[in-house]
């Protein structure tokens, strides 16, 4: 076998170790052979350089599709060179639809089970006979309020006298969560004579005697010249006389489920639409596609003060371009776009609120099979409810990898959006 | 409410699976065909241009190749090597076209320009090599294109051109040698 054959085998990548030793030894001494090696490498380079000039025209593609009765346009958007419009409407439509469907399902479940967050503000007054029902911290207690039933001998309470009895209801399915509402309750006064035994009844029909312990949670009174009151301090149902003008009933502030009422965990699902800083050459094969391709799944533990930390995983394509120094002294450039599964630590810090928007900065420090990766993002979360929010923001990410003793960086930038569920 | 979901991504599916989908329902076959087109269009296009060296013929053969690929699949052909199969379609169509055009301009006597008086830029050298490829005889040009442009192994080349592996390797070897000979006057630029 001649050195020329060895050279061709070397170019084809089929030369064995012994052959390489013999070839490299000869290359050091043989100018013609070195020249030929360079020419062979240039032939390969020429082919790679030339093939880009033979991309089929759009007309040809349309002609083929038309002949076969297909619609124009590729089924799969190319890995590079797509516009922002396609990025969101086409490639990431499933992510958007998934977020929307997830939101709808969650809302349906909430309404179906009487989740307080869903009912909050949804109902007004169940019936006219129900007086004030302050919307308490709803997932804790629900207070019910009812007309007073005056009983007893003699002049107990006059017609229409009412009391409020607030009862604790642990069951969130109890009907009738109401906004606080002012309601004046007037008594007709008490007559002379023996003090009657007075009771008030709550909504369930249970009677409560004046002077006895009020149900837990009772904390509101109404005013009238003579009235039944529930003392928040003593916790007893009491009777009091007031000379003051009738005053509006105390309205408790409308309750809302706050973040503090939730568990400190959340999960997020994001779609990532990003581009490489360096545009890969057209036609470069993209690596395998996985379930999490261009998606990110994260779980967070909320630290308080708007901070959270957790773990995240996803899959992204990073364009890599690096050089290899051959024994001949020539440099070969490698280009590839592998889809890499990554996992790492995620963190986020809210930076105040603007109405329902909660701006944040966040990031991920993780690893891939090729090297470490990192991401920083700046965006905002829009709270649909206390425990559901949509997030969107800009992001920059980078993969660091090592080849031939050198470190390389594959930076990307893009847009991320998704859904966050708080438990 | 209706949502129009985007098509499942087919980029990770193997060729054989996509080829099988061509026999499926219209939606599946269209998506599979478009994915195969995305994978092979530029390669087949380059092959046709390099082999035929005639824009009009190359476009015709290129389009016909994909149409036949689809129609062939509809006839329930089994497929183990789609790359070889699609290149064989393109090759057969190209050879037919060459036979139909005996009056094609001969490249005999055409020579590579010599730039002995000045240094060549990298791009110029690459263009010269591309030009030299076009001067090769068909059997060598084809083997060289499949090897260098399409990155095929010698086994794949042998399958496409219908020869032995040794013969395929020999064709590529001789093609490279011929190119070197054509470029000899400029080779000193490589020093």
C-alpha cells in the first residue's frame, strides 16, 4: 500500500494506528505528501462549502407538494432561521394550549369543589334572611349569620330583633359564602317584667342562649338600642343596652386567600423559545427530540419575601462550534446542534409587585452530559388567582463545554413563558 | 372551543418509520413526507446538480425523485435503507436524463484556470476544486459527490451505484487523484 493510499484512508477515517504512525512519519519528510493531504482536506472543505449553494428553491418544493396534493410549507419548522411569529404560533402552540387548558381545568376543579378562592366574591347574599356573613379567611372558618329568634316570656325582644350568631364551619362545601354587608337590625325594645330566657339561633337551627359561650369564631355584633351582641372579648352571647344611635353592623374586611395561607411549594411548566447568538448553518441536523424539548419543568420551595428555590429540568438545543487541531497541524472546525437534557438548581426572587404583576429575576445552574449550563431570566408573573399565575420573560442561557483542552461557550437568548401552580 | 394543535414533532423519528407513515392516512403521510423532504432535499438537490450539471434537468430530476419516493411508498414497499433508496431513484432518473441528452455539451478539453502568477484566496481554491469536480467523468464524479458531498460510507456508495465496495472505494480514490491532477498547476499554493 502506498503512502497515497494511506493518506486517503486517513482522510476517510479508516486508517489504523500503525498506518498513522507510518504516514505521519512520512509526512514530516515529504513535502508532496503534505501538499496532497492539504488538497484532500480542501476537497472536503470545498464540498461542505459548496453544498450550501444547492439548497432547493421554494418553487421546487411547492411544485412537489402541489403534485402530491399537499399544502405548501414544511411540516416541521426548521431548527434555525424561524421567525418570532412561527416561534410562538407554530412551534410553541402546544405549550400555550397546555397552559390554557391547565388553567381552565384548575378553575373548573376549584368551582366544582367550592374552593374558596373561586367563590370569593362570587356570591352575594344567599337569601334575604341571612344577614352579615363576613367572608372570613375562608379556608379556615366560615361564619354564618342568621336572624334572631327571640323566645321567652314577656317582652323579650321585639319583632324583628335580630342577632348574629357566628358559627365555625369547617366544611368548605357549606353553601353561602357572602360578602360582608351592612345590615341594620332593630329591636322594638324590651318591656318591663321578668327577664325572659332569650335565645338566638344560628343558621343550622341550633339555639344559643344568651350568656352562653358563643360558637367559636363569633366576633361581630350589631347595634340597636337593645340588642343581642356577641362579645368578641368574652366570647359569650350577651345582651347589651345601648343609648347610641343605631350603628351599622361591623363589616369584616373581605377575606382573601393569601399566599401565606398556602403551602410553600409551587411547580412551573415553561416553554422556552430561544435562539443561538451565532446562527447555525442551514441544514445542520438537530439532535434527538425528547418530551421536554424546549420545555422546562421546575418545582420550588418558597423561602418567603418573594424568594424561592428548587430544582428544574428541561431539554434544549445548543449550537456548538469548535476546532480540532489535527496531527498535521491543520485545524478542522466541527459544528453540531445536540438537544441536551439538563437538570439543576433553580432560584427566583420577586422584585415587588405592580398591580397583579410580579416582576422577578431568576436563574438555573445545572449540568448536561456535555458540560455545565446556566440561565438567567427576567420577567413577570401575572396572578390569575392566588395559586395560579402565568409567567413570561426574557432569558439568556449558555452551555459551557470542553474540547481538546479548551473551553467553549454556546450562548443563547430568547423568551420563556408558562404556568405556575402554587400549592 | 376548538384548538388547533401543532403537529407532533417528527424530527426524531427514524427514516423507516417516516417511510411507513407515507402509507398511512393523508395527514400522517403529508407530515412524514415533509419531514423526509426536509431531511433529504438539499442532499438530493446537490447530487442532481453535480451529476447533471444542468439546472433545468437537475430541477426536473430533483422533483421527480421526491414524487417517486412518495408514490413508491404508497405501493407498500418495504424499506431498510431509505438513504440508499432515494439516491438510487435520483441516480436512475439522472442517468436516464443523460441518455436522453446525448447532445449535452462535452466537457472534454475544458481546463481549470491556472493562477501561477499570484496567490489564491481560500475561496478561490475551493471554487477551483468545485469546478474540477464537474470535469470528472460521470462514474468518478458521482462517487466523489456521494462520498464528499453526501458523506456516504463506501458501503452506501456501493449500494447506490450498484458496485462492490472495493470498486466504490477505487472510484473515489481515482476521482481525488484526477482532481489533484487538474489542480496541479495551482497546488504550489498549498505550501
